């Protein structure tokens, strides 16, 4: 399984988005708390590597951050953009 994830990324998982639990659609509370601290410290830009379907990317952008995001999975990125 590890080799499969290394060579295909999360593609098989993000391609079956309807089967994923709600967990993957909601940002982690700790990330939102971190974003608040980052904003207070003057941070305005975030790099989200391995963004998956963008649960944190979207939340951070809505909070006013400039977010650059990337993932190895075309399905994950396509879901983020839609």
C-alpha cells in the first residue's frame, strides 16, 4: 500500500470522494487556530503542500490569506477547484 501511495498519491482515495467521511471536507480546528495566530503575527501567505481536496486551502483563503496549494492527485485538485 505504501508503494501505491508513493507512485499514485492519493488519487484512488480522492477519486472516490462520495465515499469519504465528512472529516475530509472540514478544516481541522487546530489549523484554524494556527491561522488566527499567524494572522496576529502578520502572516498573510500560506503554502499548502499536499492539499488534497483543499479543505484547509479553502478555509484559509476565506480567512483572507493568499494560499498557494499543490497536490500530486489530479482528482484532489479537480475537486478543490470545483
